[in-house]
C-alpha cells in the first residue's frame, strides 16, 4: 500500500512577512478585480463611496446615466485628495474641507476648486480660461468598475483588466439559478480579524476543521464532519440533515426557497470563493457573502452581508435574525481559529504547514498566489 505524501503549504514567512504582503498588494490586489460592495449601496445618480483598497484611496460614484464610475481620489492639478473618507468630514486639524462630490453632480477639489463631472472629465479650472492647456488631457485617473450578480468590482489597473463576466463564467454557470443580482442586504456584520487574508481563504476552502470547530453547523450538515469533509460534492451542493434545508439553528426557516432553484438546491448548500476577496455561501432562502479587505500582513477586515429576496423583506414581520445569529456564531468560531493559526506561525520551528488530502482545495490559493508573485520551494 502506497501512501500519498502531504503537500506543503506556502512557507510560513508568506503569512507574516511585510515584504510578501507588499508584493501581494502590488501584484494581486492592485491588478485583479476586487469586490468592494453591493450595487444597491449606491442607489441613485450622485451616490458615491470613498474606498481604501490596500492604501489606495478611490472614489466610486454613480453618474447621471446610472452607470458606476471609479477614479483614484486625487486631483490632476496638484494631487490633493478630492473626497474625504466616509465619516471624515473634518481632518485632524478640525477643519472641514469643502469639496468632493457635490449636489450639483460634480467632483470638486477642495484646494483650487478644479471640478470634474461624474465621468471624471475636467469641467473647469478657475482663472485658467486663457491658459494653453487641453482639459481633455486632465481627466481623473480611471479605475475599472463592473457589476456582476449585484456585486461591484473594481480594478486598479484597468488597462490590464480581463473582462469580468468572462473570468467568472464557470462560477456563473454553477450558480445560475440563484437570483443574486435581485437579492438585497437584510443585515450586515463587520469583523476585524488578526490574521493574514490567505489563512482566512484557506479556512473557508476546507471542512477538515468543521467536525471539531463547528458542532452547531455539523448538527445541520452532518456530512461536514464525515471523513473529515473528504467527499463533499460542492458542484451538486452539500446536503443538510433530514428535514433541514438552510443555515439556521433549526435548519428551517419561514422564508420560501428562491424560485427557480432545482430540487438539489432547495435542500443543499453551495459555496464559492472568488479570489482574491469574495466568499459566497448559498442557502435556498438567503446568501451569506463575505468581502475581505486586507489592511496588514496579519489583519483583515471582513464585511458580511446577508442577502434576501425583496419579496420576503417586504413581508410584515420579516426578521433575518435566525440566519444572522447562526452565521455569526460560525463566523466567530472561524475567526478565532484563524487568529490562533496566525499566532502559531510565530513559532521559530515552523517553516511550512501541510495540506491533508481532503484539503486539496487549499492548493488553489498556493497556485493563485505563486502564479502572481513568484514561486517557492516547498519543504
């Protein structure tokens, strides 16, 4: 009988080294499509958000035609920041800088009042009407923006961006019956996790840990603990226990199943990881989605939205609490163990981890990262 050798994980330093994190920032997060919010969060013309994507301040705005546009948050004149961060009306000096996106549908620099339209084109530069310069050459620096399944994605290097629907076509086919674009946010939880973003992705990508870490979850989905989660069929979906069909403590809900799901999807759970920063967990009546925002080599902020049918949300007495409470418990269990991994990696004797056979999905992130920042030699 031959044994299968365990595959080596990424080197321990790759989860702890600021130099590696800098490479990931530059070669992954600044060069890939990044999920940042839901389309519904910018409801009308002029709606905007100021976002920080690994140190780059960006403006996301809906123009007069209802289209999303995104730009680097920097004036083309002298480099002043155009819009202050959300919740930051006053700077450290207690001064209000008048500018940003205005009610008149412009983006105005607070320094010298250069103004741009919501497509990023320069409209006016005060007192320069006689100057010899072409306003068309001074548009805001663009950021790619696209909407897929109700999610807003940004690309900080738009000239290099692949077409988003083409990239996501295999995932779109697997989940085509879920009405993600039509769902709305029913509740949100935000978490600040002291762990590297790759540790969180690895944890999401396997259920070897579920039997020991998630007893409540395994009570609903017993197959998560069978054989260490070795034989899970994610394409078809993972079955619940008899009589259960969704992620709540009872495994049931007063909410209806999404119309259009097939028979399996009404009683099974599906999950997808869209590298580098979007997780989707799909039940028959709701979706739990996770958007990761790495803010340091050992710190990741996570926004968890719970999505429901508008039809259900409009019903009297709509309450997302059964799903939210259950997911929050599972989430906190995951974040706790991810932090324990991050702490454990400080051991001077730990050069690399290993993947058990049922953790083969974790090899995806090893390939994903090394293809973008360079190879390593496994131990």
